[in-house]
C-alpha cells in the first residue's frame, strides 16, 4: 500500500512540476497508455499547425482519473473508454465537451510466432503458455476487456493462476517484451508500432464491451487554466481528417 501511495505521489507531483514550467499556450494532456504511440504521431502535426506545445502524461485511464480528481492540472483527458467521465468529481472539474475519438481493438499476442496448428479457440491459442499478461481490470479498460473475454469463453477460473496483472496496457506490453509473460492481451495499436516478434489474434468484438475511447475537455476548478485556447484547438484538431487518418493508421476503428 505504501509503495502504491508513493508511486501515485511522485507521479502526481511530477505532473504539477511539469505544468509549472509550461508557457501560457502550452498544453498538458492525460493520455491512456494504449494511445501513446499514436499520440506521439499526432503531436508534431498539431504543434506545426498551431504553434502550441504539448506535454503528456501516460498511465492507465483509472490512474489518470485519480490524478485529475486530486487536482492535477490537465487540460484534456484522452481516456481509453467513455465510462470514467461519469465518475470524475464534478466538484473539481467541468467537462461539457467530450466525444469518442477512437474505437480500440483488443488482441491476444503470444510468443513464439505461430499459434498451435488448428487452434480455433482461445484456450487452444493459449496452449503451452505459462504466464498470460493483462492490464489491471479495475483501472485499465483494455484489462477489463481482456477479463470479459476470458469470462465470456468460460476459462477465467481455469487460467487464473497463470494471469499476470500489469498497472496498465503499456506495462503489459513490457511484460511481453521482457519475456515475463509468453502471451498477453494488449491493444492492436501497440503491436502495429512494435517490432516485437510473435503472433497475434484480433479478438472478436462480440466477446467484450466496445472500447470507446473518449476525449474530454477539462476545466479544473482548483487550478487557473490559461491554456483554454490550446485545449480547444487540440479538441478540434483531434476531429480533423488529418488526425483521424493517423488514428486509423494506428490500429483503431473510427467512430
């Protein structure tokens, strides 16, 4: 518990420190881990088009929501689903402007390359795997989706001892990269941007609740927000044809 508190403490105050050195037109964005690589492609184009500078903090949607409720001065929240807005504290935030910016795709990745011959069920695709990584279902929408899949096909309890939980889907990918897990549930976007060898299976979206990633314009009532014009510009940019093309190329469906 103490380690979790310290991790949150340093993460939160790191956000505050970053914000203290921002210029008036700079923009601080909270970004769900799965969207990191696509966001890194969007940022240079936005900065070139508008002259605004962007700084981002990446974590699970649940972790970022906790930071926002604690007063972290984000101007925009790019959540991995459309449920966390409903739980943000209206006493500290207003969030009248919001929209779905991407539809996430969950995949099952495993190493070595090639699923077992004839594998046509999830259990067969996991044959021989000792450790299966997924993000924390409580705070990470992709982790929740993975748990829904395991429950839907009736193997959650059977495989529970093999599950390895990460803080977010970014850390899940790290477990796969490091070899700490032979298989795992991550976002398609992460694998498309990775040179990680292996095979992946796009999980049918009938097996989990759609991952409707939501952009939320924030106005923190505890912190003076001098970045409203930059935030408004980014929200408009995110809905532009240029941005939507980058998002689609990143491995997401468009709303």
